[in-house]
C-alpha cells in the first residue's frame, strides 16, 4: 500500500533487476528535472515481494502549475505553430527511442506493476506502433469548405487546444503514459502526464527518453496522488483532459472539469459479458473467455470478460474446459520465463479482490477453483491471488455486478435469449462484450443489441486504428483511432468575402 508523502530525502537508486537500476531525478517540467515544491514523496512497492523499491516525488499544486505553464509556453512558442509533418518527425524519433529501450521498459513495468514480462514488452511495441500510427495521420487533420454566393468562401480549420492533461492508471504504465499522449501531441497540443501512483517508475523513465528528442515543455511528467490529478483537471490553462481509470474517479474528474466546461475523454471500468451460445465449441469458448479475462494482468483490465454467460446445454462442458484453462495458467514471479499470472498491484487492491471472493462465498456462489494465495512459498510475501472461477452465480451477487479488477470469473447459466441479453445489459457498465457462436444471424443481432462500445465475435483482442471506448458509465469518447486524433482539435469556422 502506498505511503503518504514523506519528508524529502536524496534520490535513491532503485534496483529493478541484476543489470537494471534506476534513480528518479525528480519531476520533468519544461525539459528540466525539478524537486517537488513541498518535498513530498510516494513509495514504490514491488507487488511480487512486498519489498520497498524506492520513492518518487509527489507533485503539489505549485508543481502542476509549473508543468502546465511550461506546456503552454512550448505550445505558443513552437509546438502549436510547427508544420504538421515536422511534428510527425518528432513522434517517429520518439518511437525509435522507445523501441531501442523496449526490454528495459518492459522489465521496469513488470517489476513495478506485477504484470507478466512478455505483456509489458508487448505494451512497448504497441506504444511504438501507436506513435507511428498517429504520426502518419497528421496530414488528415483537415477542414471543410463551402460557398454561399459570389465572392464568398466559408471554411473550417482544426486547431489544437493547447495543454492537455493526461491521468493514467497502473495496469499499462508505460503504454498509457506514451500512447495516450500520442494523438494529443500529433494534433499540436503539449501534454502534462501524471503517471500511476501504484506503478510510477516507467513514467519518469519515459520522461528521460523524451530528453533530446522532443522540444522542452512539449511533454511534462509529474507523479503523485489524487490531489495532483485534481490540480491538473482544475488548472485554468488546461482545456482538454484524458483519463483512464475507475468509474468512481471518472465521475470526480467529470465534475471538476465541468466547472471549467472542459472537454474530457474518459475510458472507465467494465463488468463485461461473454455470451456463449449452444452451438459453440466448449473448448474454444473457454479459451476465448480466459483470453478475454486478461489473466496476464491478473484480470486488472477494464475490458476483462468477467461475466461468463453459458447456455445451459453447454454448462458442464464449458465449466470443465474453463477450469482446465485457468488451472493451467502459470502463476509466479512475473519476470520469470513462461509465467503469465503475477501479483495484484498493491496490498490495498489485494484486500479488495480477496474481499470480493469472500463475498461470493457468503452469497452462495460455488467456488470451483482458486480463491486464495498460491501454494508456492516463493510467492508468500507478494500480493498473489490464484485465478478464480465461481459457478452457480446469480446476477444479483456482488461478484456479478461490481468490477473486481482481479482474476475472478463468474459463470452464469442461461436458457432464454431475451433474458440473457437483458442481464448482459442490466449494469451501468458498457465497455466491451464478447459473443461465441457459429450462427452468423444470432451473432450480428446480439452485436447490434448488446450495450457496449467494443464487441468481439469469436475472438478477443485490440487493434490499432479501431475505435475503443465505452457506453453508459464506462466512458466518453473514443481512443486509438482517427476519431481520437480529431478529438484533440477544435473547429474554427472562417467566413471570407472579397
């Protein structure tokens, strides 16, 4: 669990691995490293061992003000005026630098967040591809023209906002730090990024890698807690905000941003259904459900398919296959070869997850597998929870209604199509949904009627260039696509008569 800010001490070297150490240099503001104004620090804990890794600065309101003003200065003096292809060149060079450090960045996120090493290295690759994707799209930022008579021209221009605040969670630390800034930067904005409080190290390493690549002030990186994020949202020079995290925090940010009528993108939580139809192959359906659960992040993903709706005719076969898939997952220290399931990110989140498991038992669900710590004594000091499957889950239970953000799957049985669709749509979440069937008509009808922003049929996965985002309280706006790039611009209409 993260400690409260403490009195400042000299920066300490953090041991990431046998050949990788890291010394936080402060907050990255205006191309320079600066100490937190009030000397606050946050502890970084290795969730696999419970050991103290080191400390990072806790930015105060004055630090946020300096970061935003540095971003505004860079925007007005250079970045916002720069030809778009020149900006794209900067993003390409940043992608090259991140790619050159992919193994180091992946290991840093693996140790700091507890996610499997292969997935964290994959996050770096995704980030590199995203930077290049948006760099290649900059010339498509275009307006429209019209004419209402002789000697008259009406045209629109798309112009950047200025300074964009980006507030990120712990499950994709480096990826969200850099990827979520890509569209804003490509559109001509500068950014102030707040790294995750639970896994802050790679955000500061990302800032180091921006040195010598991007002009000073284009990217500013601060670390801190909720107060730091609030200061970013409320700052009068921040007119555009992007947040990834829980629904509860998203509501707070939306309320604070509303005071300044600021534009906000929110990518929030999910309690996502996977609906398995009677014609599905049980083994294939089980694989899809486990893959969709993102067990390589311990289920700590807003897109995880944690509600498994199985047709009653396949219940036994799918449950057996599901348990076999889950029990075959290699649990262990996430930097070890072949391990897929690491620890929960923090002691606080560990208590939350185990509390939900206890709730499932108390409310009458049948625990089929998992539900506790792994038996391996090497994992005893970490925040490990064995991948867990509950059967005989009723949709009124907490484990079926609330986002757990842990490796817990709930199996619910259905027989009536209209009933299962109603149950799938009953929650205030609407991020993703998955469908497993060979019936094309039923697949397309369900995709049309399910209330989610991102739907899979017979597969799970994400693709760059495809709009990602939620319905209902799972978010507002779309990311990872051309629409995201345009969302970081404002339309200006110009009427010309000559």
